[in-house]
C-alpha cells in the first residue's frame, strides 16, 4: 500500500471505513492528506486520469490556487473564504458525484469588463466550488498536454511570457523574416466549436469520464441578469479551464503551421506568421484562413487580419522597427 502522509490543521476530506486486507495490498492506492494540515485518508481506484484529478495532492494544489487567486463569487455568491468550510462538509459527496458522473456544474455568472478599444469583454465567473473542480482538471490536463505544445506557443503556459513571444518574433526578423500575416480570430473564446474541441480532446484523453466532465462545463450555461442562457459554443474566459482548453484547440493550428514549415509565434489567440517575401503573405493568409474556418470551425476576421512588413507592426503591445 502506498501512503502519503500529510499533517494538517484543517480537515478537508473523508475517512475510509472498513478497509479490507486485500485493499491494503495494492488492489487500490490509499493516500493521506488533502489541504493545509489535517490527516485524511482517501481511497482511490485504478490509476487513471479522473483518479489523478481527484487525488489529494492535486486537490490540495487546486484549493490553494483558487483561494490564492481570490476573485468574485459566482451565481451562488460564495466567496473563497467559504470554500474550506464547504469542503469540510461536502468533499466526500462532491467527489462521489464526480466519479459516478452525476455531478452537474452550476451556470457561470456573466460579467462584462471594458476593453482598450471601448468595447466590452464578456467573462463567465464560475462558482468557487466549480473553480476548485476546474482548477483540479486543468492541472492534470496541463501535465498531459504541456509536452505536446509547440515551442512557438507562449500564452497560458508555465515559464513562458509575452516578452518571450516578442523575443521569438525578433529572432525570426533577424533571420530574414521581415514580412508577416497577423491573424485575427474573431471572438475566439466565445465561438470555439464544442464538438471540435471534444473531438480533439478525446484524441489525447482516453478517460471518457474526464471528457464528459469537461463537456458538462462547456454546456453549463450562463446567468445574465437572473436569466439563464444556454452555452452551445465557446470557452468563456473567467474559469480555470478556459486557458488550457483554448491551447488544446489552437494547438491544432500550431501543428498545421509546423507541418507546412511556417515560422510563427502564438500567444493565446494572437498569432503572427513570419515570411520572407511580401508576395507570400497573401497566399499564406488565405490558406491559413481556409484551414481555420474549414477544419477548426473558427472565424477569421478578414478586415483585422493584416499582411505586410513586420516593421511598424504591433504585436502584444510591442511595435517592431
């Protein structure tokens, strides 16, 4: 039996009862500890993705991340300070619902924040409990996908920044790539095709329970001024799952650009493709737009997708000269 001991102050979790001798001899794994400093024993089943998501180490990390981020409450108005007391009472029930497929996420709360251009960005704020679960899922998905992501992708990834992306563009410019296609994906986060995303996710994630849980979050809906609205597309910004899911779908674009031999830099949904001649920019723009719309079912904003010289171009707030 593998046992991980953790002394804690506060109890988040549940205790096993009636554990048999055979269970202690490797049929299942047993872990100790969830959060902060209280000893809690958790019995897990076979070592697959959902069990990795629900293991105490991962839940502890998710809890600390959600509480550390603070942030506003969702539709139930529960704050992060109330998460620990809630989990003390309900964690066992919560995990059993997730494992049995009976858990139903709560609709997100619609919030609008102003953008630099005067328009508003729509956010979907999940409840604190759903943020906790999403964070646990996100951490394991990141472990699965991080080794697969392109070295030219910089957004929402550990130890990578916008400044790193800018430096990569400068590197390409010094190698003679003085022309570019600045690709604009229209309302990307609001228009991600759920069926395509689930298809791509399923190619890597073979635990159907995890795929189903992610799908439930995509379809959880949104509350707009006390009125429920369905969410049939998009990965609403505001929840922990949005960044990793956006990279999962856009990694398909990265792979296609690499397959074609293009030099590019992507930071979230901001993508710039570097070429060596002005003539090539129009051809590359049209072929990439065709792939994005026909294969990924995303929309390219033709007016905002700019081709031309890199000099004077602004990318991630930085202008090149």
